[in-house]
C-alpha cells in the first residue's frame, strides 16, 4: 500500500512540475511578445530615401500606380490559410525572387510617376528576408521613397508551422521631390493579447509641393483592415474620411490610393457576386463624403482574387474575385484614365491599378 501511495505521489509531482513548466513558458512567451511589441506613435516622421528632381506644376498630368504585391509570395501557385487555403509559407525563395522580377517588370512597363505599394516585406521569414522595397528602389532611377511599417513582429507563433518574423509595410515612390513623409496610426480593432502580434495598420502620407502655388499634393498610401469583424474597417475609414476632408478644405490636391479591402458603394461589382464561405469585402459609403470627391475603381477587371485555393491550373470560374483596390481623388484633380491591369495574378493575388490625372 505504501509503495502504491509513493507511486501516486511521484506521478502527481511529475504532472505538477510539467504544468508549472508550461505555465512558465507561456508567461515567458507573452512577456517576450510584450517587450518586443511594435508600438508606434500616433504620428511619426519618416526617412526619405533616394532623390527626385522632376518639377510638378499646376496643369501637369501624373501617372499613378497602386499595387498590393502580396509580399512577393502570393502568386498563382499560392493559397493562404487565412482565406481558407492550407499554406503558411506559400513560396520558396526562388519563387519569391521570380515574383519580384515579374513585379518589377510590370512596374517598368507602366513607368508610373508615383507608385504606391502594399504588403512589401523588408525583412520577413515568409519572404526569406528579401528587402523588396530596396529591390524596387534599385530599379527606379530618379525616385524618392518612404516606408511605413504596418506589420512588425519578432516572432509570430501562429499557426503551425508558425509564420515567424514579419517586418513589412507600405511604401511610396515618387519621381517628384517630397517635402515630408509621415506615418499616421489607424485605429486597431484587436485587443490584447492578439494585438501584440497583429498588424498595426497606418496611413503613409507624402506631401509634394506644386510649383507656383501655396498648395501641395497630399498623397495617402493605405492598406485598410481585412480580417476584423467589420468595426475596424469602419473606424479606419472614418479616420481616413476626416483627414481627407481636412486636407481638401486647406486647398490641397488630395489622392488616397491602395488596398481598401472594401468596395466603394458607387462601384458596379455585380460581376463579382459574393460566394458563400469566402472572405467578404466591406463597403465604403461614398455619400458620407462632401461633394466633389471621386471614388475610382475599375471593375472591368478584378483587382484581387480569393486565396482559398491555388490559381495556376485551376478552373478560374470558381474563384471569388474582388474590386478593392483604387483611388479617392479630390475634385480639383481631373481624372483622365483608370485601368486595372490584368496580369492574371501570376506574381501577386492583386492586379495593379493605374490612373492618369491632371492638376486643375
């Protein structure tokens, strides 16, 4: 009987020690995430890289290009676990390099005056620590660039296998001199502890002087919330609205472009009906903006595809498509053309959108 009691005591002691070790490990891990958490200020001044010398004047026509490049790893070979697929690491290093080469070629084919990119990694495990911002910068002669982090985590433990280190954000390239660049923090819809290892979305605001005037172009690069319950999109869109209205009242030329993860309420997206069980885009109600604003999405070609399955070799009719990339433009700018370029999602799960516009 004594031997049996000793056996149970040893077992209980072993279980207690193991549970304590687990608790200590969990507490230590959350402590690590807390200490290393990316905690940006509400407004931060950003460093400008490169040099641009083109002079911008009233009456000039500017070619804009916006593109969510899917961190170079979401080409037509990829699906993604957050969209119902199975992949975490969706490309090997060779495929990331191939995707980036294709992205750079497409950018050079368009030759934009101003380029807005989203989901651009500079040092992430998922893209093999390739500095994608620098790769593009090296191919753009005569451009000044600015980068704003919106996803920076030393180690992301989710899912299995874990995503690991992420250092990513949005970047703007301008062939015109930029007076200043700021990162403006958007509302974060996630609470602790999820917020420690999640995106901290932001606006990247560039101010470009217009020669011969007291006004400037206020250029806003953005990538709004995707995987929230809807409240995040609403809060972030409200903040964007307030900034846009403030800048246009000051007499500036104002352009906001990027991945809205929402469709404009005035856009005809009947060609892309929502499919049950697929990620659903939000909607921006354009009626809450003052008169004169232009909400621009070219819905003739989808700007994004679902990532629930691999695109290459699949029946493309079964995919969910979206029109969620575009521009909001103030009324003192004449929009001359708008086109979503159909690249068949080879290098990214998004297609680029190109706009030509003239300063009135």
